[in-house]
C-alpha cells in the first residue's frame, strides 16, 4: 500500500507544486513592477510593435505600442483606440509577431501542439513546458519538456481506488529532431509500462514518427512495435494522425491505427474536435473500429489537458 501511495505522489505531486507556484506568483501585488525590471520595449517607441498585456485580474489587451514610461503603457487597440494601463496592474507584457494574426484575429500559441487524442507527433515540447492530461477520468499523464528536443512523461490509472491491488504505470520518453524548422520533424519514443503489485512483467511500445507541418496544422505518420518482457512483436502498429486549426480556439483532430490482431490487422478510426483556450483544452471525439457492425457509431472520447509553464 505504501508503494502505491508513493508512486501517486511522485506522478502528481510535481503537478500540484507547479500549479501552486503559478497561482502564488500570479497573486503578487508587485507583479507589474517585477516585470518592468526585465521588460524590453524599443527605446525609440517603435509604433509597429504589437504587444499583449495581461493584467493581474486576468484581462488581456492586444495592440500596437503608442508610448510607455515608468508608470504606464499605452496601446492602440483595434475598435477601442488608445488604451492606457498602469504598470502596477500589469502581470505580463509579451511581444506578438505579425504571423500570429490570422484574418485580423490573434491566434495565441497552440497550448497542446505536440499531441493528438493520445498519440504524440514528432514536434518537441519546449524546454520547461509541462502539462497534465486526463482521459475518461481515470487515465492520467504528466509530461515535461526537459530540453527543446527531449521530453519525459509518466502516467497511471488509480485502480486501487476500486479495491484492486495492482497499479499500472507507464513512462513516456520522446526525442525529437527538427529537419526543417517548424515544417518537418522526426521523433523516436516509447511507452514503457509495468504493474506495481500485480506480479506481471513489463510491456509497452517503441515507435518512430514523422510530422509534416507546423504546430497549428500538421500530419503525422508513425510505426511502432509492441513488446512483452523481452519479446517484441514481429508485426508493427501503424498510425496516421492529423491536426487542423480552424480558429483561435478550435481544432479538428484525427488519430487512426492499423493494429496487428491474430494473423491479420484491424483498423481503428477517430474524428474529434478540440476546444483550446490558453490555459486548458478539451477533446471530444468518436473512436470506431473499421470492422464494427453497421449499427455501431463509435466509442465517445473525452480528454482534458491543462498546459502549464512555457509553451
């Protein structure tokens, strides 16, 4: 029992610590002054620069820099004109690139750019970024970007809550290699699984993926080989997944597999929609085996992701 509790704390204690730190810093009364000490704004008041200001109460203002001094910053905001914000109420100031505007609307960075419903693409997590993912309430993952190319995750299903003595856990390493900046990536990784208290051996998957496209719109092809203990499958698992950003907060998601079953293969298709704000994302999808009967529509998929840290 102590071993189970220890594993749960190791997996989720870091997450709660990060959230607590984030909330603690957000509430500091001198957050605006602290940021002023490291803020970089062109000394000649370049009016072509666009900035996003987030105030202590969470409101966001985006506009072109008009002027700034030690006490305030003034932005030219579309439809509102000049808006002046006192520095003492500012939490963060971030410069925004022209490319982040689509049809005149600001598209904030994709908060879940490295994963589809479950499967990852080859795009790396940024160093210092981390997120918590929950699927169907019980499946839990935490992933962290150790470098700009290597990330590590861990997950579990706390089935001991239902009186089961075993505790499944898995480790999720991934190494990414950018070949064409923001347009083509390769990666290798794995799902290294085991059971604590169940007496079973190790099982999992090693894989390689190739992703064409950027963090908003991409297509991934992958191949993997499952294993149990030291025995690897002679037949691969094939994966084709895609992501297409429709708007600032809307994405189409698909994740599809060809799985070895007996002497042949079976296909699994999925189609879903992701609603993603800057601080959370919710996935809705239907998953359907190709061989399902005509009356079967699909298995509903529900996932929630909480991006934290730098994205």
